[in-house]
C-alpha cells in the first residue's frame, strides 16, 4: 500500500546508510548539501487562514497521574466554514499524550469552562455533559462533529481533493487533551491553526473505527507475562465507499496493529500494517490514491499486546495485569478508516452498520467481563486469599477501596470481598439492562 505522506526509507536507502556507516561516515560534497527547510510562517503547512488560542493557561505538574482536560478555543465565526486541515502548536509539548478536536455548536463548553478555578473543563466529561458528540472517533478521524486530532510524531496534512471537515457558524472548538506529566512543570497555552477550503465538498467524510470506542467493548484484560494478547474485530461495508486515510491508536504495550479489507471476490488488501507499534510515532496515513471498496467488503483489524518483562515499553516492572482504560499505563486500541460514500444519503447505512457492530461487541464484552474483572476472585493474582490494592484494575481501585476497605489497610479480606462482589454484580446487572 502506498501513502501520500509515507516517511519510510526504501531498502536501497537503508542499504546506502549502512554502507556509509561502515565506511566511517565520511562527509559528502558540500556543493550537494540540501538546504535546511524553512517555515516562514512558523507552521508546517504554511500560513494559516486563521489561528485561534485556547482560553486561559493550564499548569501541568511535573509528577502525578495522567490528566484529562478539555479546553475551549473561542471562535464563533459568522458563517459556515469547511476545514482542510488543522495544526496544533502546544506549549506543554513534553506532556501532551494526544489531543482531539471537537466542535461545540451550542456554547456548552464556555459555560463549563473554569468551574473548578482552572482553565478548561475537568476530565473528559464535555462530550456527555455538553450534549455534544458521544463518539470520539468523529474527532480522531476528522468526521462529522470533529476536526481530527494531534498525536506525537504525526505530520499535519491537508485532506485531498475537495474533501473537508464541516465547521458550522457560531461554533467553538474544544480540545480534549490527555497529559502525561513529563518530570518537569509545564504550562499549556496552545494555539490551533485552521486551513479553510474554498467551497463545501460534494460528500462528507465518515470515520469507521474498529473496534469502536478505542476497544472499550472488547473487554481488554491482559495478564502479567502474556506476550501475544490479541484483539480482533471486523465490520462489513453495507454500501460502496472510497477510503481516504487510515490510522491507529493504542498505548505502551501494543506491539502490532493492522487493518485489512477482504473484497466480495475474496481478494484481500492490507490497508495498514504496523509491525512495531510506538506510542510516540502515531500518524494518519493518506492513501496515495483513494481506494474504492465495494459493498460487502469486510474490514478487519488485529492488535497484539505484549505484557511481558521482555517488552522494553512495558510501563510496569515487574509486569502487572493491564485492562482497558484511559490512563497511559492502561491499554486501549483501534484502527480508524476514513471513507467517503457515493453520496451523503448513504451515510446512515454506514452508521447503522456501526451501531449493530457496537451492540454485538458490547454484548460479548458483558459476558467476558462477568468472567474476568467483574469477578472479584480474579483479582487475587498471588493466590493468598486477599486482594491487595495493586491487584485491582487501575480504573477501579479508588472506587472499590474507597467504598469497601473499611479498615483502610489497602487490603480486602474475605468479608470485604463479599461486599465488593455484590457491587460488581450490580454493575453487571446495569449493563444487562442497557
């Protein structure tokens, strides 16, 4: 597969570098030295049509847990716009894990901003509390309701042809940010550059994320020492589409990820294959030529995780069980394909297929959860009959120990475990009712 923004070296280039190193790395002819790239505007994509600045400043501490916070970029343009690209210039560069850009069309974010005395909105609650978007894939892929995202290592790029992202008049942009403290105190005061299209596209972009919600429905639960924990999911296209770009997201212990398309005639096309995933080198890959995929095409993703001590990227030493979650040392994972249907009238069919896939995946996740992290007996990894604080999945520790560790010793005895199981059973019942 060929990408318009491919940065890989060819085999010949790699061999040339190897020969150069073996020869002692001699300096070449100065007359052939290439010019250093210049960015007169200070932006990779050139002079923006508009630069907006986040409201206020936010201090990121040197140490501590990951921080999730949403920031308002006041905009409220008097007319609708279509956006070809966005480029973020963060100030707290070392601490930014990733950022997603959402569109707030009703001013909800402005009302929520600063309620706790700090710039922005605490947590990731804007999507729920603001009555806005509920599917993060819409921002990650630049689909309806979002303007894409920013991840370390990614190269900003304009959408090809007449494709663009809709920015309705009167809207603000909300940047949902994940900070991972870098060891030094930093202050975020980001700027966002917007590049506009001259006219609206004929057809809108649609993100197809597999698994949905970054794998939340797959019940990711990776035992310590597991070297090849695999997550797979698929969806069948209900209508013909043209694929524009593809990209993935996961955390530290993901080792590989791929997406393939199997056509109705049985031909299989590899859309993306990353053999050595690196959290710090995420990107979206625009196909050199948009790829036509007929109705009935099966899109399949596969992600492999290595939670062993031999994985140098493992954030835990010794390894511990890792489950799905939003913290950097939790895990998640999905691949998002951006497509364009033949016309906007066929977008709903794609959404219906995604909804059906989500319902099926959620039902499977409930059954899996009842056998794994919603069963208190599975927390006892060392088999001593007690549940230590670090044996409970990260996203549930404070909730469980805050409610049920009556003596505050960071250990759950048999009586406390019984109460925890009742609580977990109630959670499972709530999922079933949904």
